[in-house]
C-alpha cells in the first residue's frame, strides 16, 4: 500500500520505485549482481526510506542499503507499516527498528560500521569504512552510536503517511544537506 501510494501522485515517476520482482531476479543471479544493481539504483538519489515490517531489521540487503545510504550521504528515515491492514483485515506484527541494529564508530578519523545480531554487536564490512571528513551528517560529536540517534521513524497510519510522505522526504533531504 505504501509503495502504491505514489500511483495517485503527479510526481510518482520521479520517486524511483521499482517492482520487487526486479530485486528478486537480481538476488537469484548472486550477491555481486545484486550489490551492483543496488549501487546503480542509488544513482541520482538523495533520500532512502525503509519500510519497516516484522522482519525488516534482520534482512541483510536492507542493512546493506541503509549503511550504503549513510556512506553516500542520503537522507534516511523509516516508515512502520504494521498498522496497515492486509487483505484479510489483519494488522501486521510490530518489527524491530532497523536503525537500532546498525551503528557507526569513529576511530582514527574514519567511520566504521557495526551491526547487531542476536543481541551482540560485530563489525559490518560489507560497506567500506569512510573518512570522517566525508560524512555529510552532523554527528553532534558522538563517536559511536546507533543510526537511530540520527534518523526518524514514522508510522504510515498514525502519522498520516499518505499526506506527509513528501514532507518526510524533504526533511530527510535537508538533514543530509541536499
């Protein structure tokens, strides 16, 4: 429903949505093919939005896209979709905040990535570290923190996503200096 919300908007084609089947076909072709596809999909983007369902925080490619978005300086935000009813009229399950499962750590003027799995933190090396001077966000002097300290989460239903999505995108772009 959230993805299809752009169908009635005049600027829907500029939003950059692609069908899930495209992702799945690249995934079947292998990790490097999918990584190349995702990296190419970032071209021309300034904001990344993650739709948060019950398993989103644990999906490896979601984590890759979020860390890569941070690295390239995209504005970031999340939208909870568990309050949208399915075809049977049932609500989804509340999922963990994916921004709570990713962190950055600054050491020797470089930014390194970390991920949380089963309650434990470990290095995340699927995206290379970056120079601290290249970070576009104001880290507020925090040298080690989860992504959640910088990026907001909204609820599609409770926060009226249909009416506010454009504002959320603009706010994320401004936060990233875009």
